[in-house]
């Protein structure tokens, strides 16, 4: 087994091991033609420590800078028919970095993502799909802090999900794994995420999340120690948890807390996430 394959397996196992419960839709179901779902999140991030540039792990270094930011992300899909769907990830942010008496702020669009997804097995209890996403370098690289990488990238992913009903309760899980490959140098990240959720209280879902990204090449593209930015060149493990409210018809508010628990060459902080999801399928009364 090659080094990269071993790394991929370890990343996936590590992420699954850190899972709790998640607010996402059960499974990787492809929406019907003309329907879809949208999730809107606002993330409020704060950090005054950094992970070291030389190695990946939980150790943190004190920083003479404080980094805060409010970031909004809109994620959705739209059914095209025959198990095909259009994907989009839209992002914009307000970022603030303070160093001693100097203060720097940036506001605007971050890098945007669009793509297409093809479903395979689409049963009530299990579903899987592959997708191909394109990361567009729309974020500014001249602002301080940076809002983007300045480089085009592609992301092929494999996704799978399951659902298990237990009377009025249910559990579900979603998992994905795939590389992000940058066009400028071929620098590649392997990204994996996992979500497992369930309804254990009336109209309330309890959830936790896990995300892990590892760079499969040298770290020449990473920021310098103590001055990481918001670019996508990073190594990070983030976990979190929260609650989602299901008694609002097609609208589902949620709140979560997430913490960076290990990393390399990036800020070490935490964030509060608030948002909601809407499922645009008027043929169904619930999801």
C-alpha cells in the first residue's frame, strides 16, 4: 500500500473516530429535477494561537497577533434529473487581524466553488455519489488578511450516506473524501469529513462534526510561521457539536461550536456557527 493511500485511510479513520452527531440531511440523496436544498451559515471565528509550521499535531504556539473573522457560507444543490445535480459553495467574509498597535481588516468574496454531482445507489437506507467541483480564485490575495488563494483548483470527491429509522427516532451519517488539486503547482490536499446525526428529542437533532485536511506535498505554499492567512493551503483537524431545531417546517435553524484541535501552519482557534437549512422540495412535507 502506497504512502498516499495509507495516509488517506488514516485520515478517514481519524475523522470517523472523532464523529458525534450532525445536522446535515441524511444520506447523499440526489434531489429530483427542479428541487434542491440550501444551507446558510455564519461563522464567528477567533484565535490568538497558531499551530507550528514544522509538524502536524495538537501543540500550539503563542502568537503576537489576534485573528477574528465573521464568514458567511451558502451551500446548496439543484436537481438536474437522471441522478445529476448542480452544486455550489458561495462564501464571503469580514476578517480582522491585530498585531500590537496595527490593525488590518478585509471584507469581500472568498474563493467560490461550483460543481456537478452524479448519484449511484439511491435507496432509502443507503446512498452514494461522486462529484467534481471547481474552486474559482475570486478572493483577493492583496488584502490583509488574504481572502483567497489566487489559484484555480479542482476537487473530485466520493460521498456516501446512510439512514436508520427507529420508530419516531432516527440516526444518519454522511461521509466524504477526496483531493483538492491546485493548478499552479499541483499542490494537493486530501480532505475528508464525516457527519453522524440523530433525533433523540422531539423536533431537536443533536450533532457533531469532523473535518480533516492534510497536504500531500511540501509546505512551500503554506504561510510563514506566525502569519498564516485564510488561504486553502493548510493542515487542520476540526471537531464540533451543536443542536438543530426541526419544528419550523422546511426551515431548520441550528447553532454549533467548533474547535481546531490539531494542525500545521495555520491559526489555532474556535468558532461559533449559526445558520439554517431549507429543503426546496414542495412534494414532501419533511426531510
